[in-house]
C-alpha cells in the first residue's frame, strides 16, 4: 500500500528556516569573534579581518535590532507548529530529552577542556518547556470541555475545545509578556539579574544561570503562546494560507526549516571544527 505523503505548511517551514539561517549567521559571527584573539596573535592578516568583522558585528546596530526580531519569529512559529502535531506532549518530552543530552555533553566538554561550553537552559530547553506547558493548558481545557459536555448531556465539541484553548493562549501570551516587562530585563540590556535563587534563572535572565546558550522562559513563552493561540484561527484545516506562492523558489530555506533541529545541533560542532581547522592550516595553532 502506497504511503500518503503528509502535506506541509510551506510558509511555516520557510519562516522557521529563515530564523535558523539567521541563527547560523549569528553563531558564525560569535565564533569569528571568539577566534579573533588567536588569529591576531598569530598575525594572519586575512583571519584578523574575519575576526574584526565578527567582533564589530556583535556590537553593531544590525544585531541589536534584528536578533530580537528573528527570535520572535522563531518562537512564534514554534507555537504555530503545535497545530500540526498529533501529540504535543510526546513531542515536548522528546525535545526535552535531546536538550538534556546537550546539557550533559556540553558539561563534560567544559569539564575536560576548561572552556565555556556548558548549556544549562538553552533554546531547546526553552522550546521543550513551552511545548509541555502548552500541552498541560490544552489538556486541562479539553478535560473541562469534556466534563461540561457530560454534565450538559451534549456531544463533545472538539472545535469548541480548540477555540477556547486558542483564546486562553492569547490571553496567557499577554499575561506572560506583562510578567516579562514587570520583572525581567529587556532584550536590549547588557546585564542579567543578580540572584542567589536556584530556580529563578529558568524564568528570567539571571547571572548565575548564564551559560554558552541561554534562553529563560520569559519573554519567549509569550511569543510561543501567541503562535499557539493564532494557529487555531490561521490553520484550522492545517493547510497553507499561501498556496499560490508555493514553489521551487523557497526550497533551500524551507529545507533548513524542516531540519532546523538537526542544523541547530550540528551548528556549533561544524562551525568550531571548521574554524579550528582553518586556524591550524593557516596559523599552525591547534585548538581543542
């Protein structure tokens, strides 16, 4: 029996792919800046130019403006994607397991090398937590609708459950953003909260939680729930809103969006290895 290919929402893959490509760009600039002191000491002019470019970009207006924009897009699209999953709870558990593995590997890498590689609560941890929180909200609302249907002796209405969940997500998105605005530091601040709390850093930017990759729940949970709330109204039939624009022109970007998790996981290993090899070949300096 021929397997029916699942239709994908190309624009969701496109914007997710665009966001992950921007993440690749940003991490490349970070690595250039990280290697800059080594290249400067080695005196290789073209590598020094690369390093200076990365270093200048990190403090540029372009990064200052665009980084929050593509993070908003990335997390909102992640929220929209809840509409296309058959089991968001299971998806969240699987992603949490991957995030935990990343923490273990980066901790061991930092322990044996002495360099700052450890990721305590990065983007994968944040997204998986958002998915699991959304799953709990959706489950409780669906449970309430089912109970009310039995009490009122009326048929269970799945669409009603979805609509109530959507409005609840939109309301929570606003509440979450208010909490972020009230208690968290801004995207544009260059400092984190100073606290002795062992748990606060999971929710807000805290100095004692800052590691190589750090994404506390706020404000990103607000963006995620915005996307989850909109998904019910934008994709009730799980079909593209822009089918006439679908075509070969976006395949490279949608491919990146489709495999964004793999790209993210491979990103640091590939980038660091590539720059380490270039450094060894051009400057004779070996870096682990």
